[in-house]
């Protein structure tokens, strides 16, 4: 086990889909065997958009269950809920003294949200990067497995860490993005428009909670064309996408058979999609069922959350004590 610390936050809104699985999730699962990992459900972050309180709790349980069902092992990683760790908002307050209005306003995600939700440009939204920095720095993380969209936030975490170190004395390592390369696999959406995503086209995205029928239906509607007219022709992008999905979930010889059919112009997309639909069901159904099982086992989830909370707080309170001491707010020591 390397002694580099890993931290990552999991959003508690939206359903996990195949893109999340082959991107972030597989990375986490690989990392859990190689590094001490802290993974948490970012429920405080979700408050920026005022989610329905009746929805928040089941969403947190669901995302925990989904992650465990996909292979995240609570015995290997510290898995917790952000709001269980009071040390995080305390560090957030300290870091906010080092975060300037101008730079926060310039953050791409803030500008985006300010434009799309002009009626709710709250201070929590503005200081989202400071909260994320606190999440990371509270465990003195070195590596943060995140996608491209989070790189600016991570850069800000480095800036705040440097400012703190400079003003009060060295204590935070600089956190850097990390992944094993899985994120280079972009899972194409089924309608030929970009990649699968949480919010865009629900019918073009395969969710880990989709029913067998929903999976089959969505796959059957995947965008294809009239088929090749010349032997060994190159695949148009939409066809490449369908083949990419087949490669992910089907047996190698199945995949090769369809590749050969394509080259010989004997391909029948109906057959291909039928096969893909079945293989997709075989892939997703066990994850979906396992998730349901875990989700219903509140005792188990409570136990996991409490154990995670204890481990995370042990690490967090060490960091916070050190920060307080460096700042001179340790009156009873
Ligand atoms: N902002 C991240 C996202 O939207 C989630 C997140 C919150 C996070 N805190 C974090 C990721 C700390 C990595 C580290 O996906």
C-alpha cells in the first residue's frame, strides 16, 4: 500500500449510469487496493440547490448502496457522509479567509450556475470550491480521482493549501488529480450525441437502476444507419459507438463476430442490438439487484456510515487540531 492519501466526493443527486461506472467507479475500485482512500457522499455540496429534505436521505442511502454494489469495499476504504464530519465545515471556515471574492467569482462552475439559476446565486455556491478544498485538505490528500470538469476546483484547493502553508507554516500537501486512465474511456450516449450523462437525454443513457425492459428498449433505439455498402469500410461514428458498448459488456468472440459481419457487409443491426441489449441486462441487473438489497438493509448502512464516520473523524480531527494550533486558536493546550 502506498502512503499517498486519496480523497474523493461522490455527488448525491442523479442516478449513476454506465459512464460513471466505467469512468469514476472503476478508478475508485482500483485505487482501494493501492492507497488509503477516503470516499464520501457530498451531501453538503448538494444543499446549494436546496434539495427536497424528503429526498435527500433516500438519495444518500441509494448512492452509498450503489457504490458498494459496484464493488467499493467499506472494509478497504473509509466510506462516509460529508455532513457526519463537523471538522469539514470548520476547516471550510478557515479556508474561506484565504479565498478571495474575485477568484471565486471567476470559477467556471460558478459562472455557469449563476447564469442557469440566476435566482439562487447564494454564498454556498460561490464558496463551493472552498468547501471542496476543505473536503480534500482535511485528510491531507495527495491524490483526487476526478474528471476534467473538477480540475479548476482542484487547482483552487492547491492555491488555498499554499496560502495556508505560506501564512501559518507548512502542513498541507498539494493535492493532484489522479486516475488510471479509465476516464479516457468515454461511454457514448445511445442517440449519437456526446457521452452518457446524468441529466441530458434519459433515453440515451443507461442507468445502473434501469429495469431489464428499459435497458432493452433503450438499446434497441440506439442510433444506427442503413449498414455498410462496401466490404471493409470504415465505421461511421454512430456505429463505432454501438460497437464500443458491445466491447464493454459482451464476450470477445461475440464482439469479433459482429466486427466480421460488418466488414463482410452482412451485419444486421437488429441482431446486434438484440445481443447488446441482452448482454447489457446481464451486466446491469446484478448491480441493480445488489443495490436494492443493500438499500433496504438500513442496519447495515447505518453500521457502515458510523464506522466510516469514526475513521474519517479521527483523521479530520488530527488535521484540524494542527490547523488551529498553527493559527493560534488552541486556547486550552
Ligand atoms: N465537486 C465534485 C463533483 O461535482 C464532488 C466533490 C465534492 C468532490 N467534494 C469533493 C470531488 C472532493 C473530489 C474531492 O463531482
